C-alpha cells in the first residue's frame, strides 16, 4: 500500500483554503493494480495577513539654549508601514517658554507621508540669551490627521538653560578699626581678640590700597562723555563702582541739572515697582532746576528728574534709574565719621537722606531712603523732599 500526499491552494485570496489531495493504491495477490483516488477537503485554514493601521507618533526633544543666535530643536515624526498616503498638521504652543519672551520662533504647517514606513522632522528655532533661567518648555501639537491615527497628539520640547548664575560682589563696610578689650577702641585692628571683628575681614583688609577708593572700595572716574579717567583727574561726571559694576551720578555745586541742593518728591507711575501708588507728582513747587508749574516734565519729582537726566545723556548714557535701597547702602563708608561716603570720588555729597527707588511694603504711600549722616535707612511719606543720586548698570 502506498500513500501520496499532495496539497494546493484552491483560492489565491483571503481566506486561504488548504485542500489535501490524498491518493493511495492497494495491490492484492494475483490481481491487477486497483487505484482508488479520494479527494478529501478538510476545514479551511484562515491565514490572517491583515494590514496594520496607519499610526503616527512624535517624540519629545531637548536642546541647550546658548547665549546668542539660535539653536535648532528637531522633533521627529515616525509613521509605521502604511499602504495609504496620509498627512497631519502641526503647530508650536507656548509652555513656560513663550514667543512673546523671545524664547523660540513659532512654526506651523502640514506634512504628507507616502505609503510605507516614513519619517519626517519639524525644526523649531530656540533663541539664545544670557539670562539665568530655569528649564523652560514648549510643545509641538499635531492636529487634523488624514488617513492615519495619532499615537500621541503632541510632544514636549525642553530648553535647557546653560547660563551660570553670576556671583554677586558687594562692598565692605570700610571699618578699619575694632573694639579693644576690656574697653575702648583698637585703632590698628591688631592684637588680642581682634580676629573675629569686622576690621579683620573683607576687602578693607585684602584690597586696602586707597588710590582708587578708601578701605577696600574701588572706583573709576567717568567723564561727561562716558570715558574712564585716571584717579587723578580733576573733574568727572560719574563714578563706576568696580566692585558692584554700578555707575553713579556725581552731584555738582553749580546750580545745573545735577546740583546737590535740588530736592524731589517720590513719584513712579510704573505699577510693577511703585507698590501700587504712584506717589506725589508736584509737591513743593520750585525746589529743583527749571521748574515750571505749567510743564509736568519740569516738576521736581523723582520720575521727571530721571527722565531729564536720560534726555541729557549723562556720561553718554540714557538708561539712568533710581537705585534700590540695597544699591544705595553699597556706597556707605562706615569708616567716615562725617558724611558716610567716599568724598574723594563723590564730592558735594551732603549728609541729607537720599531717596531710593524702593517702595515700602507696609504703607503704599511711603518709600525707603538712606541717611548718609547716620548710615541708616528708613521710610518716609512720598511727599517728603529729598535729594536723588541716580544709577545705571555698567555695560
């Protein structure tokens, strides 16, 4: 007895039916060969060769910001094997990174995919800056899919800040003597029980060359045009503090715009820094140069004065502003028993209190001032009249 097993597909399309053709023969003694053919079909076998869904996903990305110019954040869109032509639209969306703050350039558009596996990219320009910031994010959003399914409808782009927080330099007190034990003063800052006292520490010990400022202070004279001058220069209009980087207005005694005797009420129309109240526009009238009751630009208030100095371009600059109380305190020279400021660089300084630009938090109609007579700060109603010493940041 012989068996023959044959198989063939009866249909070339799904579902596939597997048919078995079984042929066998039986040989009996003394008889001719008899052949019996039997065709037997078994249950269909279904081979599920189904095509995949057309699906798309976009991956999250990150980029280091940089200080200048632009970096490219590249989002990748990946399509699986698809037997159809498909498309999707995209657009950027603000997160903590915003277009308004010049963090990145917004993009939008539509991408078409051919049949089969495909990949595409979307480039977003990240704008560099030197600001110290935390990590910021934006999103790439996918919309209006055609002939495809979105595995995710967007991805996050992270902007990694690479700016280093600058170190902050502050002036020392200028105190170069200490207390003696058991009583009295130690004028030389030496001997027993002096190591823990102020005169033994800081710039007034490590940088005590008085040629550019007393007791650890370091100043550079600036001309009216903005040029640095030697310490021996007989006249100057501004002073740069080489420790803090601030540039200060120098007062005069000749009746001009910067005269030491001019007084101002406190006034600031910026709601972001005025503590909620602008202050006093016009208080005591003719207490500064050029006052005209019919012209608010001549009024004797801090805001009007700042504008006049910027219009005049003091020391070649137009970004003068009111100092904070902390910045003013950085000028205090406690080694001086009179006016507590280095008068070698700040002539015509008076012992008067000087307005700062800092609002007083507990009372909206008050602001901080600094007394160069006592070396202490306080607050006063904004209708009080005090001198002003403007400041700007060195470039």
